[in-house]
């Protein structure tokens, strides 16, 4: 069973979506490692190392996601899991910005998949299956 | 008097062998005695001397129903904790060792190097606890590390308590390298979940079957019934019993115990991580009965460690405020560890050093609270244990028990400075283990927990 680390990054306490993601991915047959709200980049990375997770799914709902996610790929590389898949989704930037541009910024930051506000988790699930070769 | 149930509890400490004779019927202590530990020559010499003192106090030889001992003699139980990530399996492994009453002399993470493996030998480690990976997670690291231990030809017991997925591979490696291996449950089966019991039991088992023999402690079993625990585990057992109570006999509630010694300062807390519903707990799960040990804080061997933990500026402040040159005083005590304070000045310097042990040890034991501003209001982010509501702080260990300033020393465990993030006991009452019986009662609790509890409650002396 493959492990997926999920959690809400930064000073963000939105817990509802986080539970829905846990529920959906668990039902889909993954070992979901939910580190919960108020999680730092290091919390995600450490959990991925210990659980040998090939994928980290970062949620951010309060608009500061861009600041919170900066440098995460570099830390993964330094921690020996440079090839881990990084997904991010939610209200990841402040205000109403053109999402194509937002996606581009996050891809440049080293994220593999970037989801706009209101994306159903099932949509991400299809990507997960594809990316994990299932 | 032969119908009276009498028990003898012995604590073979690093410095002193302490005897406590218990009368089970009266639920009280008959007598105590203390003599220097003689483990380097023959552990029985010190024991017999202490027993002679005890018998003199009791007015003649006594037939004890049972004689049991705990030991931290000959360096105690020295362990190396190996894990993967520092904050997770390394920390979990470390906590298991401490909960088992060990001294953690070496902490290693990720892939170990040859130099690190050599340290295991150099530091004369007794047992290695090898962890790494949550269940279903990383197995590569633990297997790599085990191979490194095998290649080095390690001849000491290894407890594997990592990811269960590779237990079979671990057993095969034990076989291949001829290692004395033991397998226990994972210390961290899931992220941030701590699983102490199985690994702790494995460690205790090895301690009893092997370590006490190797250290020349087992010889004593000709004269007593058995050595059953490492001393700190006996103290932890006593703390938990004294806190929780037993059946209808209430305990003292949540508590902390600080044990200051010449070489180390041990801190124990028995309470939940938090009682609040408005905080978010971060990090590895906290044990309900938790022990931490500070190897650099002690009033003799480790006195220089206290000085090192202070800045030049702080040392100058101490000199200015109190007239005590802490550095010189610490060096004096390190050079002569049997030093006893004779003048009021010496006594005052000892008090200052002990106060700093208490202050620093609590600073490292207690949790922290961070206030986080979020768009939906203030959130409280807690790591470690919240001790603010703990109302009972008990002092034990020679330097506190013998000091005239026990209360002042213990007061340094509470929230003395305002505005720090440390979750120290806010307004505790202070007690003294004046008869030095906590370890003995941890042992007696295995025979009769109710009496052990009542005796402890009777003898913890309130400090006004």
C-alpha cells in the first residue's frame, strides 16, 4: 500500500477539506498519513521520509500558500527525497489572480501538480493514480 | 516477630547503596541506611556495610520476607538510540530508552557512519535500540544501519524496534552477522504515535539477563532475591503510582519529580500533554509518565556543564548579584567530587548550582506554547507537555534532600520568569522525598502497590 502525506501548511487551521481528502484517499486504498493543520514544510518532509511516501499533498486555504510553499522542493532535495511528488491545492494565493499564471509560479517552485480553488479531490485522485503508475 | 511481613528494598546507586526496610503490616518504613556503592571491587561489601547499619537501627538481624533491588551502579544502563528522522523515530527511540531507565549516551540518525559505529564501542554502550520508519514506511535505513553494526562486529545486544515490514530481513541479518538481536514492536508505528511498552520490556529483559551480570551486579543475587529494575524505571513506577493512586486510595494527582545528582539531573512528569481543547498539539506523542535526563547538569561531575550552559554575561550577572564565582566553584567541585560544603559560602554555591540544574532541566522537560495569528483568529500551537496545572513538585536526590534550601531549589522548576513560552508548573506546592524512598517504593509497588502508595504519601514532606 502506497503512502501519501497530507496536511494543511503554515498558520492555517482549515480542517474540513483536510478530513475529506483523508477520507477519499483512504477509501481509494492509500495509506494516508495526515499530519493535520498548522504543519510546517519540515513536518511534511519528515513524515514522507519515515513512511517512504512517494507523494506529498499540500493544502492551503488562507491565501498565504505561496509564501508557505517557497523552498519546499529544495528542502526535499536536501532531505534525500528530491524525487517525491509534490501536489498543492486550495486558495493558494491572495486575491483573484489568473490561475494559469499561478500554476506556472508553483510549477517553477518545484510542484508537480497545482489545483485551483474548488477542485474536487476525485479529480486529483485520477492524477495520483496516473503519477503513481496505477 | 516472625509473623510480621518485612521487606528490604535496595537501590544500588552510582554513588550510594541505599537500603529501605519496610513493614507491610504497619504500612511504614522500619529503617533506612546508606553506604557508598562498591561495584568496582565487590558490590556485596557496600551492601553488607549498609545492612549492618540497618540491623543496628533495628536492634539485631532481621529475617526479610523478600529482598529486591534496583540498580544504576557501574554507569547505569548506557544505551544508543538510532532512528531515521531526528524529530520522529530518533526522538521516539530516545524516549523509549529514557522510559526504560537508561542513560542515552549516543543518539544517531539517518545512515550511520563507521565513525559513529565506533562511538558505540568507545562509549561502552550496553544496548543499542535500532528504530527507523513507520510501519509500512522506510525500511532501507534501518537495514542499512543494522548491516553497519553487523560489519563492525558489534557484540552487544541490539533491540530492533523499527518498521515491522522488515522484521524478517532483520532476523536474517542477526543470523548472518551472529548478532545478539531482539525484535520488538515499532517505537513509532504511525507518524507521531509513540509505542513504548514492547521495546521497553525487551530492554528490561536484557538488562536483567545480561547487563547486571556483565557489570558485576549479579553477584549480589547470592545474598538477596533479585535485581528487578534499573533505578530510574523504579522511580518512574513510583511517580506514576503516587500520582494516580491505587484502587480506593487516591494519589497526589498530576506531579513532577526532580532528582538532582552529582552527574545528572532527572526530571519526571506524570500528566497528560494537555487538558485544553483549544490547542493544537504538534510533534511526537508525549508519554503520560515521562522522564528526561540531563547528562550535563549535576552538582559535582557535571558542574562544569552548568557553567557551559550559561553565557559569559549571565555568569557576570551571577557574580554581581550573589558574589559567587560560579566557574571557579564548579571547577572546584569537578576536581573533588566528594566535596562537602562546610562554610555558608560553599553551601550557597551548592544551592546556586542545584537551582540552575532544576531551572534548566525543567526548561528542557516542559513543553512550549506558541501563539499563532491566523486569519480566523488566534491559534495555540503546543509542542511537548503542558505542566502549568501541575500542583505537586517533589524533590529527591542527595543534593536536594541534604540542602537547607530544598524549597528554593525546587522553586526554580516553576514559572519564575513571566512571559516565556515554557509550560512550567505555574503555582505548585513543593514536597521533599526526605527519607530518599522513591526508588525503593517503586520496587515495593511490585509487591504491594497499595502499601507503597500509602507509605509514599506519608513520607513526602511538604515544604513551606
